[in-house]
């Protein structure tokens, strides 16, 4: 406990709940280790804020700024009143030089975080891909007068070229929309059955299927 107090006296900071610690794109030269409380890690994707992780006691963040001095890759906000240790590059190297266990703990958590980040990215890419298909389908219907059906083969080919989504994944999503009653597929034609449901997917008021 005495060692923790000495570290906090030297490196500690306290941030109130809901305060932004740093923003995505800002320069940075410090990393942080949480002693009490929690923080939210988020990124802006297509103008919307997506929470990637919630970190708590024992977790750390901002380490890339002292490794490669790149701009911050995410926004970090205090989820509650949070007490943290704040290190620049020299302070951090000095700390791990005196305690190998800290270095091993950080390496272990970095590996876990990388795996989790990859899963998050894959999920967001899949969501974005489906939204792109739904958006283009909605536009195709809007271009047709009197709500006429859309030629499926033609639309799949155009989507594959324009947004670089494999044709089989486009057709899979069309089949999902069909199962949900949003569209019907008749031979080579896509018929709009529930315009409200498709609009809700495109404008974000309904979950992407």
C-alpha cells in the first residue's frame, strides 16, 4: 500500500466522471494505468461514436503514444471519477526497469487487447457491409418509378464493383432480408415488401440484420 501511495504521489492524477481524457487524433506523450474507477474507449466511425471497450482498475491505455509517438487512435472518457498513474516515456521505462512483473502484465494485456480489437473491427466491418448493401438496395428502389422490382443480378454486379463486396455475401444478405419479409425474390427480380423496415435499417433506427 505504501508503494502505491508513493507512486500516486509522484505520478497520480484524478479525473472527474464524463470528462474526456484525450480525443482521437490528438498528439500524446503519456500513458495511463487505472488505480480506481473506469474509462470508456471509443472511436468515431462514419460520424457515430462506437464504444470499443470499458477499462477498469489495473488496466492501462495510451501506451502507443510513448512507443511510437503517433496521434491518439481513440477517444478516452472517464466513466466515473478515476484515479490513474500518468507516465511519459522516461517515467514508464524507469518503472518497468524496477519491476519486471509490471512489464509482463502489460505484455499479456496487450496481447489480449489486440485479439479483442480484431474481433471488434470484424464486427463493425460486417455491420457496415450490410448497411452498404441495404442502402444501395433502397436507392435502387427509389430510382425505379412506381416501386418497380429491381434486377438482382444487375444490382449484385454493380455493388460488387462499386463497394467491393463479394457477390455471394450480397446474395446472402438479400436472402436474410427475404426471410425477414423485407423483400421478396422472384426469379431475377427483387420486390420490395416492407419499405418501412428497409428504411429503418438504412437510417439506423433498426438493427442491421
